[in-house]
C-alpha cells in the first residue's frame, strides 16, 4: 500500500543565511551539506541542525576556486542553470544547451557535451536547450529534470541512458506541490536525505520578493 503523502513540514525564507537568488544546487558527498550556486559563485550549506539553523560553512567564492578543473569553461564564468549529484564526488552541471559531467575528488575530471549529445533521448523535447532545475532521485542513476511546469525522470547511467516514464506536469510527479509556489516551476533543488522512496527529503528553491523558499518532504512516495 502506498504511504499517504504528508504536507511540507517547513516553509521559510533563506534570506538570513544567504541573501541571493539560488540558481542551482546539489547535495554534497559530505553528510548534511549541499552546494548552492548564485551567479558565478558558490557556497557550501550545512543543514545538519535542521533547515531553520542552516549555515554557510564555505564561501561565497568563485566557482573556479572549488572546481578549478572547469577553469576557462562557461561553467565557471556564467550562472549555472541546474545541477544534481550523480555519485560519490560526482555531479552534472547544466548551462544553456550544454552539460558537464564532473568528478570533483582529489583526482578530478570532467566531460562537457551538448545536452542532446549526453542525453540523446532529450532531443526534440523542451529540455534540449535548457533546464531550470535538477534533482537526484532516490533510485541509483536516476534524476528529475524541471522546465517551466514540466518534469521528467531520467536514467543517466552509461548502459541504460533513457527517459523513465514520460514528460509530465510537476504536480503529477510531485502531487504534494499542487497549489503551492512550486507547482508551475522550480528554480533549484537538492536532495537533503535519500534512503528510499519512503524517506526522500528534498529542498526546493524559487525566487520570491524576500529571498528563497524551501519545502522539505519527509516520507514522500512519487
């Protein structure tokens, strides 16, 4: 039996923590930390004490300070569109119609391609030229992509790279967002905690007059 969806447990401004528009984010490989991006800078946010007590533990600094291997690329010079964590010290960045698959460990590497070259199944979809936000799934090698009020789940593994289901309105994949500030678009997101589909907590960002909004989802099934 599917567990009943619960209402968001927190909804508040992040202005006092980081008073800038968050355009991309992803969960760090370090426990209870996430990278947040605004313009061509980043911070590391520690949320181990809960959302209302989140604090910046690194930055703001230029993206190239932390991801120096991306120096001389558009990904450190301009504002990222989206990002998601894709493994231990790994992430995928999106900017315009390009994406970068990165490893930011002590032995870093990166691969930059057009979105439709890295993910051919996105060709001729609304995601082929740009992506608003991205979010890693609770399932290995899967992530959610957001554009306007639409969302799709993808498998990004090299041996099974494909769509998972169809492109649908955000509220169909995340019904708990219906009639909220996020039902017609998401600016950035990261997965706070991933155990399985019964314990999947995420943080969403969207610009508002007084800063950033967040919603945390405990025990949500999609």
